[in-house]
C-alpha cells in the first residue's frame, strides 16, 4: 500500500463548465471553488499533508482582461471570507510563482494569509499563482549561480519554490486534457498521473477517493525493476 503525502492538481475545465451550464466562463470559476473545498476536506480526512493547486499559470495572462480581473477578485474574496475557517481547520497556505507581478492588493492579502496560517500543521495548501515550471527552473538556476554553489540535482531541489515539500505522489488533471501545461515539470518525474474526463466543478469526493484507492495498489519502482 502506497502512502499519499502530496497531491497536485491541474484544475481544468472551469471555463467550459461555466459556458455549458451558466453561459459564463466566470461562473465556472466560481463553481470550481466549491470543488477546491471538497478536495481540501478529503485531504484532511485522508491525512494527506500537502496539496498543490494550479490556480493561475504564467500563460493565463493571454486570457481576456475581464476574466483575469474576475479570477483575482474571486481569490481575494475567498481569502477574506474563508481565512478564519482555514485557520480553524489547521490549514497552512503557501503561494508559489512570480507573485511580484500580481496586483498589489492581492499581494498584500497573500502575505497576510501566509502569516496568519504559518503555524498550522494539518495540511499545507500550496497555491501555484502566476506559476510556470520553466520560469521556476530558470529562477532556480539563477539562485544557484548567485550563491556560487554547484549546479546539481540536490541544489536544484533545495532552491525550487517547493524546496520544503516532497515531490507529488499523485497528479490529477481534470477536463479531459492529457498534458502537463508547464506545471511542476521537475517535481513530477516519478509522479503517478491521473487524467479525468470530468470538468473541475463536476469532480467530487467519490472521484478523489477512487484515485487514492487506485494509487495505493500501484507498484512504484522509481526506475528499478
């Protein structure tokens, strides 16, 4: 039986769900927040310690400005309204990505949210925001050069955004799309990948449990026979 320490998720399909059900991509993003809460609760129930959510990629700036504004506002409101509940559940929040390029108001709220939850231990929710794996690797190599240390696997691991986390055991991508989309490319080397046909707002606790059960019976060789 394989223990699950870290689950990473590409939450794909919000926009398509919104168009299909509400004639609005933005309403799909709103509906997707409910699924985030379901998955967070499932992680706590199953004693999973780390959850990384691909929330906004460095390529998502190509979307319409109105949609980007809505996404950031949605995150702001979520952090304001849910922060006390997050603290009660002993959840720690961590944001990764080029955060200095986000709106100033959101940056301040991110710093505050991280500060308020820094001592929490039940679950670390790692929010990838304005994140791109290629940029992460470039920045990591720059850090290594600045520190004048050897460029090797250990030092790359120790200078990534995810330096304090184990690599994901499981990657889930919803939305019936089978690609990694520049997400945790280094960290996913030996991750078990599950592509789900369901759009993110339709993904539920039963779907999550089904993946966990499948994972527990996979023989993981990590390159050996």
